[in-house]
């Protein structure tokens, strides 16, 4: 394994340059199988390799022909719901690598022994790569057929241009939102940290909704502080956002939470300010649309006693009472 090392690059983990690609067509072969070929009549290398490995009794092959492919995407996720002999001391992050042979794209699972190439920024979007060994793993729960696993590679130089116009061989890889090939997670993580929203599960620009307050009972934060422990249900809160924290990702291999995110909001009304925690699936739905100054109508919430050693944020307005007994 070799390649040019470099510093991690900012930006998305999917190629962003979409260049024109020579016209392609299809050819029918014996047995009724339709295979795509490029303008020069070349069959897809990905298709040929997948057929070789599926027919192999060992479920792995060294391809009879090794040709360069382009790396279109490198996507990271936390692998879980997979049997392992030894529980890892640290979360086991895995990578799906999307490649193109000029005829097809294919999303492949990167063998964890090659993860260091991603960490060193050797295996990255836009490079040319040669794959010298592949295997096949099955996860019918996800894609309904074999997953091509990359076992050994040689990383080359950055390509001058990368085409995104080639179609996926497996149409299941085009599903939205994108799903990791293995495990039970519904989404990918950003390539270099766990705090940034990444992928198409994160909704943008949720529009404000008009609300008729005639039949809505509103309670103030100070009144809620005095009465919450004796209540079974809580009236709505009408508050303004004073501060929004960064995302916190708490995913672990042994946790089955689909979207394990958390963020904290400091909200206030005329009677006080309090911390509000937003959990799990609410984060992808709302996080990118919430901003300081936005007025929220909070309903269907729960109240708990505030953790006594939690670090309190600096008050945005010293004149507003800081409510620290609930959260």
C-alpha cells in the first residue's frame, strides 16, 4: 500500500467537480444480462470483478486485471449491530468508498485494516486508485445483494478532473437519505469530526408556522420553576433563543440509538432564562434551522431536575433571572 500523504482537507467528503464524460451505451450479452460499456466498447471493470468474486468459492479474489479507478467519495460511520469477538476499546469507525471505472459507480466497504490510509489523508476524494484484492460480504437487510469489499489498494495521484455522471451499478446506492452499507445507522458522520451536521438527514430552512394562541395555555418559566415538580402535564412555553451550542454525538458500538445527537439551547422569556436539551431525531430535523433570536413555542416537553454540577453558561442579559433548578 502506498500513496501521497497530505494534510486533511476541509470541505465535503464527496467529489465536487462534475466534468463531462464520453457518451456510453449498453450491450446485451448471452443470458439476457445487460452490461454497460463506454464509448470505446469497454465493459465495466467493477461489473467484471463483482462477477468474479461472487463466483469464487472463497468469496475473495485478486482481479485478473487491475485498472485505475477514481475515488468519488469517502464516507465515515460508526459500525454497530455487527458480531465481533472482542469488544473494541474505542468506537469502530468504518468507511464506505465510492469508486468509478468510467462506466459504473460502486459504493464499496473499506476493510478496516486500510482505515489508516484515510486517517493519513492518503485515500481521499479525487485520487486514482488500483484495487488488487476484493471480497464479497452480504447484508441483505440493507441492499439486498453482495457488498464489494476493498481489501488491498495502491493509492495514486490526484486526478485533474473527476466525473460524477457515471450511474451507480446498484440503484440501491442512490437512495435518499444515503445509508451506510453496514450496521444499523441511518446516516454518515462528517469525515474529520463528530460535531458538524453532515449528509442529507439534516433539514434546512424549516419555515415558521402561524399559530392561533386563543386556545393555547402559556406558562412563564418562573411559574414553571415553582410548580413543575407537582405537575403531570406542562403548558406551552413561549421563549426566545439566546444561545445554541454545538452538536454532541454520543454514539457507541453497543448503543442502538439511530441518531444519537444532543444540543443545548439557552432560552428566555420575560421571567427568566433556562437551558433546554434537544435530543436524537429532533436534532437532524431542527438544528440547522434554529438561530439566536428565533421565538419558539415549546410543547410536549419534559422537565427534570438540573444536574447540580453542570457548567452554567455566561448570562446573555444579566437582568434576566437564571433558572438553574430545572432543565
